[in-house]
């Protein structure tokens, strides 16, 4: 009897303990819901030093106010920035939120079904404040969010200009080559530059009448060897003949060439807003002047500037947390985050709610005005990476290296475009129907 | 008799089973040794190779779309950039005799017992220990238009020979070739010196006693003894020039200016990763595998002949 009773006590205790454990477990599940983790592939630091710190702060603050959300930031290296996301897009597996350079690099995954339109997730009352959204608009939808704007202004050293008797920053190409000759006569290197990436192709824009022109050439409806697309190379050849560049332009990288300006050895160069700010710090803001590109072309876009939102941020199509991702992206445009962005990077954010009065330095005011006035086109965004690498880069190396003329350079670009058309037939179909809109 | 017959059968069966057992055991042991090795080879070598060929015959971002065709090979063989890359890899083969002769000369000099030869051996081997990107960055500086090499040429009155080594399309590839030679010579010297130090000194003494001069000793004693090492080194360098120069090119010119130093590995890298065209990359990899395999087979055949001759 005693044994049976004690056995039933033990069994009863076990059942009670099990029930308690189950109830406690269920309660714990109710009390602590699982956290949603958003993986964010981020890139911006190279454009805007301080961007990584800004994002870390923004994430910390967002996680503090959204207990159920955790954001894992994965910084992306520049060299593999496009390739890594393209591979993820092909596998439809990867981050919830990601960054890509605007226009072409954003639209290619849009066409492959890898991106969810951000205009489906964020109300128009919000997106209407974002700047340069036309860069990522396709099929009536906005696909990615801007954070900042940058351009490629030309800069000049006021002291060296004065020394050579160059009275004003060159407005036309003739002014530019004329200034080069005056500077050379005084033993000053006119323009510090390198030869490893594209930028010189931006001048092509000045002979175009619309963005449709460039899309047509990429898609094969026109040829890059046509005068409209090839004339600008002659301008660069004129600059080479006028000895505008440092004598080692063919073997230096662009940053090394720009260093000649930063160290006061060259009178001019071009660079992104962030680098211009750093040169102003090195040389003294009063010595550095900023100007638009001198005009060579005769197209309707000859006066367009080259500001872009650079990288854009979007929600992937395979994310299980699309709305949460979009909500976080939207939070990056809060007043506090916009102010923090400017404070940490010195780059004005791409949002019309940002109080311009916060921009105090003359240089920043000039840059902001350039970036937000008139039509804006960063032409590189309209070239598939394959055409850019196999066409624009070698074409620039040919001309700046003094080894070929505009005709040969244009033939290289057309060859690269023809190769792209032959190898990327699916992408080509999208380019053939694409009607791009200019940012204003 | 009947009883005796039974015992004979039993003895025969016992004998048969006794003779089968070791055979079966040997068979099992054979399988136990061969199967893991075969599996390892299959997983590590044969499967990737088969997959590479499969990708090269198909299309799409994962190389598994469409019917199997030779279109990728046709496209690649028609591509002027590919042809340019092939020419550049072939031109780089010229660096092999230069590196080999330099390695032989240095090894012989060190073997002659010059004072401090051990220190010199370390110095010569040092570039081989450095990573290629480090050497690439250093050579970018050395060969710059305003770099050390041109400065020295200017200082010794040979300023007319100064070149834009990286920026001039005629000099970019030879500059890379010289970087490869600089890196690889140390490896050759160490290989050859190790062989020379393993030879008995009596071999050289006997030749000298017979009245052989320094050059004759090298020609008739040293070089024949080095033949197998030289062959191995040449084969390794040929393979390097065909399919191991990516790091040299990427850390210096990235194939430029205007494709002047573009090589097959860069073609594979850009198509496979940057342009997301893995089928073209696979086709070139298969094409590149053919000459590399031929070189290795020739080497193996030659080694076998040498072994037979020795026997």
C-alpha cells in the first residue's frame, strides 16, 4: 500500500512538473516574441566618410525604439559591390535591405524581379520629399530610396590660376585648353588626373539631347561611333594636345592624379563632393574654387550637371520582412537622422526637409547649389557595368595616354556595347523599352 | 572407404576455403584502400571538372540553362579581347627562359662558395616569400614615370631609356613579365641549390683532377645533374605563365592600358564574377586547361623516360 501510494505521489509530481514546464514555456513564448532580424548590405563610406558611423548610430536608436527589430549591417566592398548583389539576386537569396548605385545597377535587379518597389511600401507623402527619385523610377514606380547627393565638380587652385594669369575659371573647352597653355608656360601642371576609371565619358552628355539618346546607343538603336556619341573624345584629345594633364596620367590611378591637386602641384582636377571637401581642408578653403565642367558639346543637355544620389537603398523581393525593412529605411529620413548624417559626413542629405540653413561654409553652399539646380545626369549610371569596364575605361586610357584618337576610342566603346548586347539578351530587352526621366 | 571419402571431401573444402579466405581478404583490403581515394578524387577533381564542362556548354547565371551547345566556345574564340589575352599569355612564356637562366646562373654562383653565400641565398629567396600584391604595389612605384628606375637611369646618363613602364601599352606587359621573373627566380635558385648541395663533392673534384676547367665542370657535370630539377622548374613556370599570373596583373595594371596587359585569368574573372557570365568563364577555363594538361603530361612522360634510363 505504502509503495503504491508513494508511486502515485511520484507520478503525480512528475505530471505536475511537466504541466508547469509546458505552461511556463508557453508563457515565455508569449512574453518574448521572436525578434525580426533585417540584414542590410550597406555601402556609402567611400562617397561620404562618416557614413558607417552614422548608420551604426541610426541602427542603435531604431533598435532601441523597436524592440522586435534587430538590424545586421554588412558593409560591402567597392570592388565587388555590383557582382555580390547580382549573384544574390540570381539566387533570390541574401539581404532584406541592400544598396546599389542608382539607375542601371538598381534597375537591372528590378528587371530581374529582385527588388520590391519602395513606393508600394512607403506613402507618397514621404517619398515626395526625397530628391532625385527619377533616377530609380521605372514603370511608374519608385524602386529605391536616396540618402545623399554627390556630383563630380571641377576644382581649381586660385593661387596657381593667379600665378599663370588665368583670370576666371574656364567656362568653355577653348577657355580650358587656353588655361592649360598659360599654366604650362609657368611650369604648372594644369590638370592632375589618372587613368583607371571612367569619368571622362561624362562629357558625352553635352552632345546628347535627352537620356533616351544614351539608352538608344546602349540598346543598339544608335551606335557609339555616331558623331553625337563620339565627338566628345575629340575634346579630350585637344586637352591632351594642349598638355593639360600630368605627364604620367597614363600610369597613375585617378586618386594618385588627384593628389597632385591636393598637394598644390596641379592647378585643376575633378572629384566627388567628399574629396573636394578634403582638398579644401588640406589646401585651405579660400584657395579652392569649384566650377561646372567647361562646355564643349552642342546638345540640349550641354548644361546639365552630374549630381546623383550615388547609392540607393531598397527592399529585396525575397525578404520575409518587406514592410519592416521599408519602415527602417524610411526612418533614415527622420529629422534627427538627416541632421546626424550631415553632422557626421558633411554631405547634405537627399531630402527637401533638410534645412539648407544648416549649410554654412561657402564651399558646401556652392556644391549644394550645383547638386540641386537644373537637370542632373550621372552618365556612368546609364552604362551596363560591362560596357563601362570594357568600353569606357579602355577608351579613356587610349585617348589620355596619347595612343589613339576619338574615332578609335568610340570604336572600343561600340565593341563593348555590341558584346554586351550579344551576351545579355534578357537585359537588352528591358533597355530597349526603357524610357528614362531626367532628375531635376 | 566411404569414411575415407568423406574425410577427403572435407579436407578439400577446408583447403579451398583456406585458400579463398586470404584472397577475399585481399580483395576487401583492395577495395578499402581504393574506394576512399577514388571518392576523394571524384569529389575534389572529377566533379568540379565535369561541372566546369557542363557550365561551359550551357547558359544563364548559374550555367544550367538551355541545351548543351558549343556556342560559348564559338563566342569566346571569336572575341578579340580573348585573342588578345591569349597572345599576352603566350608572350609571358618568354619570361620562362629568362627566369630559368637567371636561376641557374645565381645557383651556380652561390654553389661556387662565394663568401656569405647563405646570406645571398636568403636575399634571393626573399621576393618569393612576399605576397604578389605587396610586390605589385612596390613595382608600381619603382616603374612609375617618376619612379626609382627612371631616376636611376637618369642619374647614370641613360635618361633616354626612361619609359612610362606601366602607362605605355608597349611596356606594360614586359613590366609585368619582369615582376614575375623577380618573384619566381628565388624559387628556382633554392630548388637548384638544394640539388647541387646534395651532390657529393668528389664528383666535382674528380672532374677537376681530370683537368676540366670551370666551364667544363659546369657543362659536363653540374648541368646534367641539374637536368631533372630544371625540367621541373620550367614546367612549373610554364604553368605559372599560362594560368597563375592573375595576381601580378590585378595588382598592377588590371589588364590596361587599353587591354595591353590583359590575360586569360582576368578574362575568366571579369566574365565569371563582374559580368555574371559564368558560361564564358567556364569555356575559357576549359580551353586554358588543355595546354596546361599537355605541359604536365609532357613533363610526366619525360620524368618516366628519365626514370627508365636511370634504371
